[in-house]
């Protein structure tokens, strides 16, 4: 079961869209072998996204809530894997601290897992009418003899 959870952790680290987030949560929620708390966290993501997943655009608050729920799912997967590794008595696996898991590195986080996933676009300064007219007048006009 730890291998399955590790697969989900790797998949969660590469999620770059809400649709992929939804599909991963769907897979986890439907899997009977998943830990109960992990399935519950996945169902919370599904509830956040089920009404907006097929829409071309959605409210920012709903998407922000889904990102928060996804962070909770990742934390829960982390917790379960650490617990399962610690309880593994075969000696094949070392118990890991949460910082050693694949998604713990900040440089590998996708935009959805970063603290501020979306940036507002910068607004361009509008030229005033006077500036626009001045830039048009500053080009020297050349006339040929045919038009004079």
C-alpha cells in the first residue's frame, strides 16, 4: 500500500491543472486500498471542484478552496506514508521525515502548490492624448515633388 501512496505523492507533485487535480482526487476517492483519511481528503477536493470542473472559467474563491483542499490531501498522503514506513518492520524501507518526500522541495512545486498560485496581470499605462499626438508629430515628414 505504501507504493500506491508514493505513486499518488509523485502524481500530486506534478499536478499542474485543476482537471488533473480532480482526476487524481477521483482515483484516490474510488480506491478501496487507500487510507480512510486520504479518501476523505480526496472527496473534499471532489466536492469543491465537481460543479466547476467542466466550465471554461470559475470563481477564484472556489478554485482557491480547491487548492487548499489539495494541500491538505498532500499533507495527509505524507502523514500516511510516514506512518506506514515507520510501522514497516521488514527493514526494506527507512522511516522518513516529511521533508524527505519528493514534493517537499520548493523548487519542484508546480504553480498550483505554491503559496500564491496566480498573479494578477500588470496594467499598462495609457498614453494621454497629448503624448499620442506628440509621438505622431515628432516624425519628420518627407514630401516628394509628385505630391506638392
